[in-house]
């Protein structure tokens, strides 16, 4: 059963993941990543990174990833800026194993 609290109808001009808008963008600033203006570039990049991690990890745990992200978010200073490495940087850190 779908949780109504996490169900959002896409609305042009509002990111369906983080709810940023033209007047209240993400930090660092984002742009629209889709033609319907319902997904920002920061969220699109995060989705791509998580998908790459999920497909390349031997036993990915999205629950543990979500818990670690929540803990990092709670410890981050406000306003916070979480720096996410690019897929190339991730591969370099991992020694090119993926």
C-alpha cells in the first residue's frame, strides 16, 4: 500500500523530490532536469548516483543508506551543504573497481 504522506502529484515548477522552486532553489543552485519542470538537476544527479550504487554494489541496502543519510543530515550545520562526489570521483576513490 502506498503511503499518502510520501505521495505527491507532480506540479510544474516544483521538484517532485525536494520541492525546490525557481524562487527557492537548492544549494548549490539547481536547474530543471526534465521537460515537465518537476525534477531538479540536484535530485536527478542523486537519483543517478543511488541507482549506480544500487546496481554496482554486491548487497545494497537502501534502508541503511537512508538511515546514514538521515544521520548525516541531522548532524549537518544549518544551512548545510552536502558535497556529493561525481561518479568519476566515486570510481577514483574506489580504485576504479566499479
